[in-house]
C-alpha cells in the first residue's frame, strides 16, 4: 500500500527564508518515518483509509528556541502535523462477543 501526503502550504513565521528547503526536507523525512512506524503497527487497518482526503490540518503552533536547527524545527513540525492527522485505530477483539472491530471512523 502506498501512502501519499501532499502539503500544499506550510506557513512559517520568524524563520530565515534560506532555511525553508532544509526545514521542508526535515518535515518530509520525519513525517515519513512517523507514518511508516504507525503503518507497521496498524497493518491492515489502514486499508479503510485508502482514499481518505483531508482538506486541512490544523497542527497547532510549534514554538522553538531562537537557535533551533532546521532539522529540529522540521521534526517538531512533522510531529505536530502527524498528531493532527485522522487515523484508524488498531483492530481489537471484544472478549464478550468475539467481534472484530477496527474502531475506525473516517472523517
């Protein structure tokens, strides 16, 4: 299964414009790592979201120190975005009924 995330716009305030490519690369790499880790743990539960489309993600404000590196900045941003993404829950088996349920609720 292929997972594709398109970020049309990432708004950064107070950063040197020359750092944007390095920050973007760090966001891309950390987000890929986080999703890959989650994909491994959820397995087939992700197939329910094969065609999920999210119009916007409000990932909250990320506040960093003045001397934060581009890599550190990108990693913090990626974790905020990842935390704001809708996701399925791992399948569970109810002990009372033996019914398998994903608990997933696509938005």
